[in-house]
C-alpha cells in the first residue's frame, strides 16, 4: 500500500513536470496600432498546418479597429502567418512573421506594431551568442513615393530590445523597384540559459491607402569562438604553405 502511494506521488510529480515543460513554449502575436487600434492577441499551435517541431500562428485575416474613432478600421492584415522553432535543439533559434498584405484602410498616416514572442527557446544557449533581425518586403503598387512609408524590424531577447538589431526600409521617391529588403542587423547577447524568450518586433508606418507585404525574421545563433576562428585560419595557412612547398619540390 505504501509503495503504491509512493508510485502515485512520483507519477503526479512527473506529470506536473511534463505539464510545466510543455507549457514553457508559448508563441504569441500582439498587434496594436496608433489611434488606440487593437490590441489583437493571437496564440501559436503545434497542430497542422504547423510543420513538425514548430509552433505556428495562422494563417488568418486580422482587422485592427480604433474605438477612438467609432470602431473604424485602421489596418487590414491578410493571411497573416508566423512560425517559431521553439523548443528546439538546433544551432539557431528562429522566429518568422509574414503577411501577404498589410494595408492602411484609414484616411490618415497610421503606425502598426506586431510583436511576436516565444518564451520557450532551449537552444542555442551559452555566452557567445548574437541576435539578428532582417526581412524582405514589397511595397504596394499604389503607394505614393516619398510618403514617409517605413518598415522597421528589431529583435527582442528576454523582453529587451537587442542593441544593433534594428533594421528598416523607407519607400524611396519615384522608386521602380517595389521589392526590397531590410539589411541584416546583429547585436551581441549576454549569457542565455534554457529556456529563454525571443521576440521579433515589426513596426509599419503607412499613409492612407498604402500597403506592404512583409516577411521578417529574428534569430539567435552561436558566434564562432575567436580562438577557434584563428586556429581555422592558421590551419588554412599551414595547408597553403605545405602545398606551396610540395609544388616547389616538384
């Protein structure tokens, strides 16, 4: 009887540990806008259409309305999808957000903010890590050149924006190349243990009627140790010298 009680207690503890570990991965999207639009909160799932080993939000259509102007629509987001590879044993933590179209449906310049957050990343960890943000985008055909339309992305780790990861693109006057990108922007991280939070912040400023299609990324990856890099360099130099000596002998 006593052993049965112990077994039941151990089973209960194991179950609670499993539930706690399973609950660590929590992938969410928080969408707000100027003019008190939103918030809209979405939660990711590991169920299809999510690929194996990932969490996915959407695809879904989102409308951002403002109570300050009678519930009028400010932004329309079409087919919004976001993915996260948390929890993961891979060498890179990856968070990706995409939207077929983000359109300002109001009659004024407005700003939309989408923050993706997953607090269940288990790899990579350690001290020699960096966060990177980047993205690709396509401006709408009817966008007005030099209209102050700006798209900005930034990585957020443990709830704090990572210095050096902010990257952006501004609609250029009289542009003919509507498909463009936000350059890679990276910043060093302190020591990260498991699990940790990785976020990806997207800010979109659009004039009335303007639109943009965006895919943006946040990653955490390991940086090669300086000693390892120098050893690799020395090894390569040694191989070149050896090859040169052999050629001279020949």
